C-alpha cells in the first residue's frame, strides 16, 4: 500500500513543484518564450492603440473642418478606431499573463514612439528640408533612444515566472515585503491627497504621482486577473477563488480613480508634459510594485538588473525628448475685448459694468499701461475754460482741453 502511494503522490505534486521551480530565472527555455510572447503582445497592443487614437482624432478633425452635420459616432473612421482600440487593449491585457510585470509596463513607450511617427507622416504643413531637420531633430533622437531602451528592456528584462493561481496570489498578498510597500504607498498617497485637496497643491508632479501610485496597483491587479483567466483557460479553473473577484474590483476601482486624476491634470497642464512625466512616474512605481509583489527580480544577477535599469533610463530620456518637441497650443486672444473695457456695459453683464482683471498690467491694442492701480482707475479730468471773443459773428469753442499730468 505505501509503495503504491509513493509514485502517485509524486505525480500529484509534480505540477506544484514545477510551478515553484519556474520562479527561478535562466533555467527553463520556456520562460524565454513566454517573455517573448508577452513582449510582442504588449508592443502590438500599444502600437494598435496609438493608431486607433489617431484614427479617432482624424475623424473629429475631418468633421470639424467640413460642413458634414453627422456626429462623430456615425462615421466609419471613428468606429474603426474604436475597434482597433479594443483590440489593442486586449493585447496589452493578455501580455500581463505571460511576461513579468516589470517587463510589460515600460513597453508603453511604444505608443509614444508610434504617435510621434504618425504625427510626422500625416503633418499638413509645408516645410523645407532644413526646417524639417531643425524642428524634428529632438523627435528623431527621442525615437532612437526609446527604441534602444525598449530593446534593452526586452533583452535584459526579468525572467521569473510563476503560475497565477489563487493560492500563489494570496500568498504574495500577505507577504511582508508587499505589506510594507502597501503601508508606505498608502501613507504617501494620503499625504499627497491632503496637500492636493486641502492645500491646493495643484502641481503636475503631485497629481501624476497620485496617478502613478494608483497605476501601480492597477498593474498588479491586472496581472493577477489576466493570469488567473489564462490558467482557467488552460484547464485549472481559478474563478472560484475569492481573491479573483477582490483583484477584479480593485482593478476597476483604481483604474477609475486614475482616470479621474488624469482628467484633472489634463485641464491644468499640457498633454506633452503629462505624457512624459506620467510615463516616468508610472513606470517607476509599477516596477517597484512588481518587484515587491511578484518578486520579479528574484535570482537575477547584477548585470541583468543594471542593464535593465539602463534600458529604463534610456527609454525615459527618449520619451522626454519626443514630448519635448511638441508645440503647446496657444489660444487666440483678440487685441480689444469689449467685455474687458472698464465701465462698458454689455448684454451679458445685466447692467453691471465689467472691469478687467488687474494681475500686473493690461493693454488695449498695441498700447501698454504699466502704471499702478490707483493711477489706472483715476478718471482723467478735462478742465473747461470759457473764452470770450471780441467778434460776435464767430462762434467760439465751448471748451478748451489743457494738458494735465496724471496727478490732476
């Protein structure tokens, strides 16, 4: 009886033993293939997302520049962009189930590279070769650096793999490195939220750091949900574990709050600044979360870790140079605004005189007045001097304007 149970117990424990050994890097060629599959899915997903967003933007621009009364959702171009957007999101979501979290997150630089190239190809301006090189030299340099950084990330990325079962995710969730990381992240998030809401610290770093902290938890939960779905498709059902639904709720909640803060940041700052600073902060926090929760760099040698960090820095620099090249949109302001003239009543002010905002100086047309506030609001007086003329046949002027100083 005991001799017959021994091999059976060994066979039953084989999958769990394989899952435990697969965490060790550089020993199983299958892990390299999983890394490649995950990286290709992420690159494909971000590339398709960039094309989809540009297609939808093209649809809006074409409708705005024509007399077509149709809404944007009634055009084929917009629906094609929506389909490609969903396809790209599915690709990025699936990539988390194959490759480590620290490898997938930095690959979002592909979308920035693709958007820059698409913007250059479909530009509508006329340019000379010299002007083109001078204007887009930073963009070309940034694309090259981002491509080099992406290559280093894929080549020297972490190679640790673990089967995303409910038991393994629960074990990582209560591990002391992740609990310590969560404690520090919650304290930092509460402090930033206090300064942002109570002290009106509307700095771009504060807002995007809130987004990055939420995004790190979104990345952790996305990998857990995607991994458990893939394991369930492979034959080992994981949807019965409560941890799956906990991760799903956390994924949706953090993504929603993340979108809220991004919307507030887009109302205050330029999109190029949000893209560059947000990419750097989100990637750094997500890599830290992946290293503490999934232990991505366990067993990696120093050379691979240093080359991976170098790839991240090069990708950061490339994205910064690409977004640095974008022009800021300048809103048109007329020279003279009737609503801003002192004492001018309009149909909008309901009989109340509208006064301009006096922050420093103001100007009407090409004239600029830099005097102090008291002199600006002091009305100019016109002293009237009656003149007597000897000849009664000549009509005299009723008044004469004299030169006067500002004090008068």
